């Protein structure tokens, strides 16, 4: 069973900062902003997800990555995400539609700025995931 560990938003750019709860609509977290609508956001890239298993692995490799520093909206664990996977987070139902190609703006999260360490093409499955929203609702960090 998967768990939501973190919710992150910003006024645009990285890092995204933690919030306790959020309303999700078809375009993502209400109130979250991104600087480049060409590369981020919209219904097919509504939510960016990072799996905690990858975060921990990257930290163990010595990367200074922290939750929210790569622009993800949610940090989750236990979902085993891949393209096509449908899963629930609170009231919200999401579908993974693509990997999120890393860019230079997240370089500070990686040793020697090597943001390609999060490239699905170089390291299959070791990436952030873009999701579309199938069912809107509220999410929150419990506990």
C-alpha cells in the first residue's frame, strides 16, 4: 500500500516547499505555479511525483537532494510507479503518463550538478513521474 510522505508547492521554480494539505484539480495543485508552462503543468503534467525509494537511493550515493528540491509536487513510497499505472492518493486518483525529463534548474540537488542522474533514458525508472488527474479532491499529510 502506497503512502503520501510530502506535498510541495511554490510560486514558480525550485525548491518547492512543504505544505500539509492541498486541493487537486485537473491542472494539479491549486495555488502551485511553474515558471515554464511550455515544459511543466497542464492536464498531462498536472502532478510531478518523486518516489521516496529513489530519493533515499540518490542520497545514499552522496547527492544533496532533499524532498521538494527537484520540483516534485508529491513524495510517495510503496507505489512502484511506471507509465500507465493508476493509483490513489487520498481522494485523488492519478495516472502516470510520462517520465519527467530533468533540466539544469535542479542541478543543485546532484553531486557536480549531474541532474542527468534522474534521467529515465539513462537510468530507467529512476526519475520523477508526470501524472494526469483522473479524480480531483483533497490530499493531506496525516500523522
